[in-house]
C-alpha cells in the first residue's frame, strides 16, 4: 500500500480549490490502495499573511518536518503548495535524498505582481527552482502545461479536477429573492480575481457575489447594487448556484477554476474571458461564451440550455481526478 504524505499550506478553514481538491483525493485514496496523511498548518503556530490576513503562514522549521516524516514513514511525498510548509518539506526531502512530486495550483507570480512591485519574472524563476527538484509537477490544464513548458518548467503531468454532481445539481427551488436574471460569481473576493470587471458591467437583473476576502468591503462600497452573500459551502452554496442564471468568471489568472464545473453541474452556463481555465474547461462544449467583452459573454450565455451545461458538468468526476493523481505519483517514482 502507498502511504502518501501531502504537505500543504492551504487548508481548512480556507475555502478554495486547492483545499477542496486535496480533501477529495483523501476520500478517494482507499479505492487506489493509498493511505493519505496530511501535513498542514494545523501542526504549527502561524501568523497572518500581509495584505491577506485570512490566509495564515505557518512558522515551520525543516527540523520539524524531518521529525514528522520520521513519525509517518511515508512511501511517497507530494508537496501541494509553495508556502512555508511546502518549502520546509522540499528542503527536508532534498537533504534526505527523498523523492517527491509537486503540483502547480495557482498563478502565484501574477498574484504577487497584483499586490506588490515584484516582477513576474522573478517569481517564475523561484517557482521553476522550487518545482525543478520534483520527480513530476502536476498541472490542471493543457494550456497551463504549454505556458509553463514555454517558461522552462519540466517533468509536467496532467491532473484534472472533479465535481460532486450529487450536491451540485439543478433544482426547482430558487432561493434568491432578487430581480432576474441573476449573474453569479463564487470565489475569493480579492484583487487578483478581477471582480471589478464583473461588477462594473451594465447588466439587467442582479449581480450576486458568494465568497469573502480582503477586497469585499471596498467592493461593497463601490457597487451597492450588487448582493454580497459572504462565504457559503455545501448545501447553502449549491442552492445559490441552482438559483442563478449565468456564472460569471472574471479572473484572468486562475489555473482551472473548480467553481466553473460546480456551476456547470448546477446547470449554469459560463461567461468568462478567453484565458487559461475557462478555455480548457469550456472548450468546444457550447456551455459558455468566452469573449474579451465580458458583458457580451454574460448576455450571450443566457441563451445556453441549462440541460446542456448539466450534462457536460457530469463528465468531470473526482474518481477520474483521483485516478490521475495517484497514477501520476506512482509513474513519477517508477520512471526513475
């Protein structure tokens, strides 16, 4: 049996695609003969991240990670994030001559550039060094693979994502008592999500935002006509999806966007920019409108049948995502 230690800086109570993906890998692990042990911020003291206090940075030393590896005795190690836990785990593994794999979840250089004056090229150089020591680096989409390969990243493997189609499904009940059509956004409310591009649109009906983050207060003040519902999960989130008409995804930097397939499974067509993430997820499915003019995309998406979106959303399963994930780890080790 594989005993896999997954080191991640992203963990509960954060609500994001990284956490969701890793949780589902743990659920599916027994099906693939694997026991998963997580190395998360729960094991360490932490401090708030500057400019984004909702995210906490762990105070972790490589010596602590070495002790945990000794205790867990994993057969394989996967490093999911490039934060303090990921860095300490990478350093420990390289010192011990222990093989590991990584995954590239977030366009970190673009996020950093949006918040600081650090050039993207510097961040990409650091990331290439971080992932370069891994047996393999997993990415979620073909366009991200092409982009990173063009930047000199190597040993890239594909790992898609899934959706809980039992939870996220069309429903007859509409719980949002606002003017239709309802244009929905779900995700972090932060500068890198480009929410101004959505909230500033001249659209009929109502714009609804689900999620929280450092930009929420300012956006609520700037766009008082929009409805901000805060962070929602589970059944509460699923009912909001099903009560909406179009899912608007203004981000220019997401690598995949699990919220896209949650929306599709709920029967929502997608309006987005033609960038990595939406291009890969929507493709030629006819389940969304991708345009540099986001207003045009949002209005055009209203004509897309909800049944088509649901059928396409059902093709994304966590079982297939897990099959890719665990087989990638085994193959990365067997190839050496």
